């Protein structure tokens, strides 16, 4: 999953949120440099990613991108899942509710920002000022996010084909999200309870 989903599946816990959002920036034993609650957030992030990547519904969605993007197919699916989450009225009943959630997320991240990896600290001002989380609801927000994915990837040179696929297969990808996200949310609740009770 991408930033919005990881934020949402942190269930309003600032420490879990911090770990969930920075996990991709922290490698190996560096995880243990962080407070316990942030470590649990990183563990939750990795469990969410594994569950998502291996789920049959995600495998179906990835098929649209595999011919052109191979191993990066899953990264594009992660981003488009954020689009459907931002527009999911079961999770965000109104535009105001989504915007309030995004602002609260930035506020929570600010609390722990000094502890977070330098690379995330560099990204965060852009995330906040451009309101990435909120703008995932718009197709142009997804187009920009796809472009950002290409900039960070070692073996990608364009995202225009991915955005075209996203638009052409929109209804089917929406169905994939509709089937998958309630299962992921249930999984994340269970995982977080296990982590907090271990």
C-alpha cells in the first residue's frame, strides 16, 4: 500500500503512524534505533505490504501493469489503491472528513519528525505543502504520484502507460479495491492488536 493507506491503517496512533510511514526508509537493524511504538509501526507496515502483495486480488490488478513494468507493477497498484481509498465513502464519508484526516496525519508526523530518517524529513514538507494524501482522490494526483514513483525507481523511464492503464481499467481496478480493502483493514486491526499485546 501507499502513504494514505499506511496512514489510515495506523488507527490514529502517532507512534504507529510514524513507523508505518517511514518503514521504506529504514533498512535492517536501523529499525532498532527507534522507540518501541515506532518499531511496531514499521512491523505493521511490512505485514501490510506482504499481505497486499501476496493477495490474489492484488495479483489480478498487477497483471495490467506487468507487461510494461514487470517488478514495479505492484508499486503502481499500491498508488492506485490510495486513490480508491480517498474516494471510499465507507472510510471517509465526506471530503471534509478526508481533509481533516490528512491534516491530523501531518500533525502527528510533525510530533515525531525530529526522530525520523533524514530522507523522510526531506520529503515531508512537500507531502504536507502539496497535501499529497488529500490529492490522491484526484486522477491528476495519481498521475503525479506515478511520476514520482518513476523518479525514485532505478529501472523506470516513464509512467504515461501506467496512467493510461489506470484510466482504461478504472472500473475493474475499483472492483479489486472494493473486494480487497475490507480484508486488509481487518488484517491490520488484528496485526496491530497482536503487536501491542506481545
